C-alpha cells in the first residue's frame, strides 16, 4: 500500500484522524521539550556551582551517573505503567513532579546552611552535594515518566510506513527543549544573581575554586561569576514554573489512542491472534516474550543505544563545562555553542528520518550506521582542533557532530516501536532506556574522572572510540527487516494448541 494511501481505508474518519494525529504529535512534542527544560538546566548551572562552591567534576560525574541509572530504570518501570494507566496522566504527573524537584534544587544551598549552620566550608559543600544528588535522582525518576507515554501513544497514531519520517519530526523535541534550555539558562546565568565583583574576598574564593578545578582563565572568569553570585538558582526556578504550565497543557490536550475519541485503529497494524483471542495476561506475556525478550533486533538496538548515549551525553551534559575549561570560552559563548550542537541535532534528526524512509526503505538501522560514522569523524576533527581555534571553528565542528549523533538517538526509539510493534513499543523502549542511560551514567563518570586525571583531550578520544564501537554493533543488523508485524502474526499462543 502506497504511503499516501495508508490512511484511505479510514474512509469518512480519515480527515478527523489526521487532525488528531497532528495534534498528538504537537502536544507530545511541546510537552517533552518542556521535560528538557527541567533536566538540562543542571549542565548550565554546573560551572556556576563549581565557581561558588568548588564542586569537582568527579562529584558532578557521580551525580550524573546515579541520576542517569535512575532515569533508565524509571523508563523501564513506566513502560509497564502506561499499559495500565493512561499515558497522558503519567506524562502530566511526571512533569509536575519534575517542577517540584527543581524548586527543591534551587533551595539546596539554603537547606545545607540550615543543617550545617554554615554557608561555606567542607561540611557545607558535602551537604550541598548530597542534597543536589538526592534531588537530581528524584528528578530523573520523574523524567522517566515522559518518554514511555510518547513511545506508546505515537505508534497508535502513525502508520509504520511513515513512522521514521513523522517521529523524526517529533524527536526534534529533544533538541528544541535542550537548546532552548541551555540558551535561556545561559542568559539567566549572565543576567541574574547578586553582583559581588567589588568584594575581594568573594573574587578570591571563586578564583581559588576555579584554579583548583583547572579552569582556563580562572582570574578573569572569577570576576564574571562574582558578578552573578547565586544566578544558578534561577536556572531551576524559571524552568520549574514552565513545567507546571506544561503539565496542565498535556493533561488537557492529549489522548492515548484513536478509540479514546471514537476513531478506528490504524490500518495494517494488526497483531494477529493477540487481539482476536482477547488481551489476556497469558497472551500478553507470550506476545512480549516473542516480540521483546527473545527478539534479536530489539536487543541489538538496545545495546547500541548504550554507546549512542555515551557519545551524546558526553557532549551535551559536559558541553558548557569543557568549552569553558578546555577552550577558554565564557559561559554565554559555551551555552550558545552547546545550543548549536542541539540545533544541528534537529536538522540531523529530520534528515535521518527522511533518509530512512526514502533511501533505506524504512530500515533505520542502516541509517544509524552512517550517522555513527559521521559522529566519530567530527569528534576526531574536534580532538585535533588547537585550543585557540576560536568559537567559529569549535562551534562548526560540534555542529557536525550534533548533526550525526542525533540520528541514532531518534531512530533507535522509532525502530524499536517498529520491531516490537505498537503494543510492546513502550516496553522495548524501556529496556533501551536502561541501557541508554547506563551509557549516560557511564559518560558522567568517564568524563568526570578522565577530565580530572588525564585532561579533556583524553575525554574526546574516549568518545571517538565509543562511537566507532557503536557503529560496528549496528552494522551487525544490516539485514534486519523493517518491522516486526509479520513476526507478530506468526505467534502461536498456548490456548490455541
């Protein structure tokens, strides 16, 4: 069936179905982008926290590691939750809880002062790191309530033959949210806070903190940070307010399945005897066993996702920090450069989706191979750029890396929806979430420790190696089918014997 005709069998319902499809894509895009506002703000706040309190890369690495593992587990758990509770409810509650945890993070320094009776010193900093860690871990669990509803809802509204193209558009929500978050928070870091640059004691303390953490241009950077003491708090307060509004928007504007608004299911997405015999627990377990747990292609994608996330998060989580410390950029230039990486990701995601459907006949795993090769190439160029290359060359190279690395990040989730089918999409993506954010956590630890012990050059070399390994894992599934619907039709259930 030609792509333009896949919805023709809906007859008189077609126009209304397509309207709801567009509305569903837009509402989930906006909602998921807002999740990133209360998630990626931490990476922008990290340089300010180092300046004011001397918090090390190792400490941030551990916080990112445990937060990432928590997020991956949350995505797995919530992959099951959305089978039992409406996805829009899970998504709205998750965003509201993220808002509350961000408000709490902003008050972390006040809480640490209350507990320790001091606003400086080792005990205060240790308590602040503990408070931040707990808050980030909670926030990451709530973040895991964002993607599983989308992974389940969207395949109910978009036909498999165009899932890559339309979900690549949806996947831009990652980059849009992260780019806007770093730009807005970068502005807040440079426009809010208290100006204490005329206080020699404050400038000296910040200079020492930056020097102890091997920050380039520590003396000049210290004056900038001293002009905006406490600005990092607004990186949490402002996004939290936006998240409250976003939670209300999701609850009002989203519906889980076509039948929720009186529309028929998508054509050509039947699940064989699963629905013909009723969705009993036994049948559901059998379906999940075949389509997820014993599906070679699902597991290959999930393992590849670990390597994709090491590369992606190694740049995204640490971008503002390594650009200020290794390249000597000021915080505004660093955040704009990181935002450019995200904007390039938008273009790359759209291209990857288009190329998957138009050039590779819907086989996204083949496009993933191309993308990982491109990411490795541009990170290699970045590795050999001289430290004084300037913002233009630095940004251009990261833009190239961003263009390629977001293709696999988007396509793996899409392809899991195809391989596991719409019925098990959330569960397959839950497994991918665990491994992906294990990769994100490992990126936090690897970057934190390698940067502190060996320097930033070794960090970039590690990212290059990881990208190459991920590429070879994806090459191993070059001959995989487009989707798993034919496989689902052949499942024999115990009650049919």
